[in-house]
C-alpha cells in the first residue's frame, strides 16, 4: 500500500545524501511536460527523444541540486504522490547509481556501500509501512 499523504521529506534527504555537484545526471520528461523540459534544459542538453520522452543529460550544478532539494513539493498529485516534478532522474557517481522514477515514487539505488545502506534504512524507517522497500536481494523484504 502506498500512502498518498507521505511528504517528500524522505526523498529530499536521500537526494541530499547521494547527489553531489558534478555528478552525471539524466532527467527524463514526457514530451508534453514543456515547462519541466525547459527547466531541465537550464542544467543540461537534450540529447535524445525516445518515443514519448525527452532525455536531458549533464552534470549536477549547485542550481540543479538546490532545485531538487528546495523546490516546493508538486501539487498535481492526481496520478502520483509526486516527490519531484521530473518523471525520471538518474544519477551516477562514486557512491551509487540512483534512479528516481515515476516522479520519485520509485527509487532504485545500485552499487551502494554498507554505510550508505544503513543511512538509507535510517531515513526510511518511519515509512516502512507506507512503501514497498527492498534492500540488496530483491527477494528479501524488510
């Protein structure tokens, strides 16, 4: 069960921990999300249109990181309890490979260290009953 009343606080804490300046990023938006595409283009270049999506790639700047961490929570929550206005955010760095999908309602973190796993558990502990959470082996649920 997904709790639609959960705020984006947890998402912002995870992003603050794992997203660093100069990390490689990809933001994917639906083609009809014109304002989101224009905003993402402030931080990178549109390199690909794939079906109904637009991909913007670049390196994380102070402004992009600030936007991810400080922007008001999206108010259009008819289909999703959006944590972010961007459909997909992919981050690659020396800590992990992070994918925030479906407006932040799905989060995948690969190649994560034990210390970072413990950080993730600590942040997500209050939300165990609000999300389906799996760490490590996808067949083992916490």
